[in-house]
C-alpha cells in the first residue's frame, strides 16, 4: 500500500473518531442546553483509539504516512473545534 493511501486512510479513521469525541463533549453540550455527553472513561477510550492509526503508521516505519496522518488529524481536530464552537454560539443565540 502506498504511503499516501495509508496516511489518508489513517487520517480519515482518526477524523471520524475526533468528530465523535467532539460531539460528545459535555462542556459544549452544556452551553447549548443539552444534557449528557460522554463519560470520562469513554472520552479517554475514543481519544486513545484516535491515536492508534498514527501509532500503526509509525510502527510500520512509514514516516511519510505518519506525517500525513499527523497533519490530517490535527486539521480534523481544529475543524471540529471550530465548527462545534460556531454551532454552539448559534444555538446559544437562539435560546437567549
């Protein structure tokens, strides 16, 4: 498998888990007036699972796939935080 495909697959898997992690964030849910969220144990588990694709790329010795994963995961985390913050503000404005 080529480094590009491996890195993109790993980044996609981590991005999905980061989105799950962001959607269950109790602080963001509290701001929008929704109860619940993920328990700390589940948040830690999902965060750990999100790092496994990068660890696998590193253990394979494929530096370019690891760097693609690292950049993709960082971008996904930034995008999830930015979009969730924007949605939270819009929801908070509607309830006020």
